[in-house]
C-alpha cells in the first residue's frame, strides 16, 4: 500500500501552505516529515514568487509531538545514535527559524511536545481559542527538546516556565495569547483563514528586507545591545542600496503605495531566465 505524503503543499497566491499529513496519529512527527518540510522551506526560499509560508496540520490537529512508539525503541540504541536521531528534529527547528521567508503557524487542536516547539519556532502564530498547547514531556518521563524551553523563556518568567514544564499543564489558545506569543486568536476552525490573511498581508512586502528583518528579530533575544546595534547597522547600509528601498522611498515621496510585488516578479523572471541559460 502506497504511503501518504508526509507533507501536503498548495499555493494561495503568493502564500505557500504546508500541511503536516499524518492525521491518524494527530500529525506526530517523523523523519520523513523532517526531510519534506526542510526541502519545502529551501525551495520556498529560492522561489521569488513565494512571499510567505503558512504551516498547519491535517485532520484538525497541528502536531501531537514525537511518535512515542518510535521513542520507546530508542532506549535500545547507543546514545550516539539516539543523539543523531534527535538532531533531525533540531535541524528542522533551525530550518524554520533560519528560513528567509516569514513562516506563520496556524494551530487548531493539539500542539504538544515537539509540536509546541515547532509552532513556537515559526515567526508568527495564529491559534484557535480552543487549541491545546502542552509541554507534555514530563508526563512520559522525558525532558523538553526542539527548543521548547528556549522559545517559552522569551515570553514567560522562569517560574511560569518551570511550572509549565514540570506539570505538563494544558494551555488553551486563549491563555497562550494572554502570555504573548499568539499574534491572532481565532474562533475554532478559523485559524487557517486568519493565518492566510496575515500571510497575504506580509507577502506583499519587500522580500530581501523582510528576510533581514526576520534575522534581526531572531538575534534580538540572544545578542547584547552592542552586537545587535552592529548587525542593525550592517543590514541598514546594505538595504539602502537595494531596488526595494528605491521603490519604497520613492513611493513614499510620491504619495503612492509601494509595489514590492512587481520587484518579486522581476526577480522571479530573472531566476527563470538564468535557469534556462545553456
């Protein structure tokens, strides 16, 4: 019997929608999903017509985390092999974080364990009010991975972080919104719609500048002020010489909307022409 694709892809204009396709297991993660999502992100980076990415799950759940049946078997492996398998997840988290295109999570149902980590690795998060988030590792005698503690520590105190990790308490979409990381709170069944609206909005922006802005937003939480000022200075002087800034500043002075989409189309045509050159 042919196995279903681990990742479904479709386009909504300039927005690429990527969907975890393992609904029978509430979209539990697998090496096949790691590989498929990493490849899709790389292809999106190279595609000038992609302005933003929405990450979701099929069947009413975002992601239930790791496959516990597979994790149970890892106790039989040498520690080096267990570490190598875990790095598959961590490489995926890095791929989401480092992708130049904005990645928006659309969360319905459960986002537990590594599923929570994956949602928080995205640049923005849209969640249904009744979505359920959980740092569930403690309930099965495991410790967090996928950057869960790093991402949570960006917006909660050490005390709240410790409580969430030691209790594995279920967090509703409403509570996570109150804690800070949820950009849009949607009614049940409407997370994808709102995520697509947000993605369509940012997809009209300047491609190169937005990639640089994403890098600045990521480094802001890990760098001392002087290092962040240096990076801001480097990227600003580079951005001042781009066609994007020429268009953006010109549009402002001429009192018209900037047309960054046209620049994306030109870049896409250039890329296509380069690929067809003998």
